[in-house]
C-alpha cells in the first residue's frame, strides 16, 4: 500500500484565495480607471473637435461615468442623460416640436433695422441629423487599451 501526505495544502489554498481577491480588486481598479479615461477622452477629444464642436458645452459636461461592482462582475458605464446625446450618437430623422419663443431681429428684408424683440409661435420642424458617434467611437479607439489593462491587472495579481 502506498500512502502520501500533502504538506502545505492549507498554505496553498490560502495563497490561491489571496490571488483571487488580488485579481478581483486589480481588475476592479483597472475597469474604474478605464471608465474615467474613456470619460476624459470623450470630453477632451470627441466633444472638442474630433466629432462634434462644442457650442454650449452642456453635452460635454453631461458625460458621466458610473462604476458598478458585485461579487462576480465589475462594469464601468460612460453615458449622458441629455436627450440630444442619443440623437447625436445615433442620428435622428423625424419631426420635432419647437416651442414658442422670443427673438431679436436686427434686419428686415435684407436691410438693417433697429433691434426689436418679436414673438415666434410654436411650430413643428422636420430634422435629418446624421450619426455622429462620440461614445461608441471613443470606446472603439480604446479597445486595445482595455485588453492590455485587464491583462496587466491579472499579471500584477498573480505575482
């Protein structure tokens, strides 16, 4: 009869548990950093001239990142809660309602006049807005960095 005793099984299991925790926290840090990097890229590049020119800055300021972590998953979501963000990202074709407003006119029939404020009634307008992807294109640009960052986090945890 042959018998064997494994020495150090408890230490080996402890080491494996520590590696699992280190890998999880390392990947969580990497995903959080990638989410913040994506948010910054969208704000500083895509919404500052690469895809869209800033007019009021409200779209750029609305870009937010949310990090969610559970026992089995980590995610970073970069988003905008503005209605106009989806229209820019995916394009839009349809009619929109324009509310009544006040305008200041300085020209009539091609001739300058003294500035005057006039009321403009509500109306509907046909819009054909082309797709100008600023979120998806930024994510596509980052794809190689995402894989490299996750691999690096795992490599650090397994040391």
